[in-house]
């Protein structure tokens, strides 16, 4: 958990300048509602994140449908932008509106069942996954924010992840073999 906290803290409040800059970004962009740190892509988090939804896409869809969202919540190539560590920058007026909304709280109480206290962490994760969509449903933009120091840590982690994934892939097939597959697919496409 320490590295997740470190990453969130560095991304959100890494320096006084970064804090001032983030506050100014909110002032300059009235349509901005939520900024979150990058989702961790290292260690156990890479495994837990799965496709970015932490194995909870169907639950998020259920809550989104129950809230009557008119925009798509799709499981595609782009993982959701959500506060994985529970920390974020948010426009307080919109956050208050979300938390005071009886419709939202009723749906969350109905869709998130708490059979015992051991499920509190998992259910707070579901709330964090739906939070960006709650902001978007109020015509507020969401995004990812990080500072220059933690950005370099993220790039180092992503580079390592790519190299390790390539090692596994290249053990199965030789480097460059995918170009041949693409060429074959292009030839098949030409025939269709």
C-alpha cells in the first residue's frame, strides 16, 4: 500500500507549485470536476487492475444503468479514469451535490450490499469506480494528473512492464513475427 500512497501523493500534492497549479487549472476550467492520479501499474496492482476495471465492470454497469446514465460506460480499449488509491482532486460543489443526492445514495445502497464489514474496502472501490461517471453525468470533465517527478517513475515502471511482457511474448514467438501476421491480415482484407 505504501507505493500506492506514495504515487497518489506525488501525483496530487508533490510540491507547493504543483498544488497551486492544480488549483489554477480548476479555476481556468469551470467544466473540470475531477482529477485523479494515474492508476498504479506496478507490482500486485498490475495483476489486480486486470483490464482497468479491477474485475468489477458488470457491477459498475449495473449502478450506471440504475442511475439512468445516458452516456455509454463501455468496456473497451480505454480503462476508466478513476481514483484507484482513493485520493483525488474534486470540485467541492459538485462532490457535495453527488453525496447529498438521494437518488445516488439510494441506488448505491441498493446496488452495493454490505453483508459484513469485510466488504467495506471492496465497496468503496466500486464507489471510486463510479465516481468519475457521477461527475460526467453532471457535465463535468474528468482527467488524470501527475507531477513531473512521479511521471518519470510511471514511465520507468511502464518501460519495465513492456520489456517484461515482450520477454514472455518473444519466448512464445520470435520478435517481429507479429509484422508477418499483420501482412497476412492485410492480404486477407484485400481479398474480401
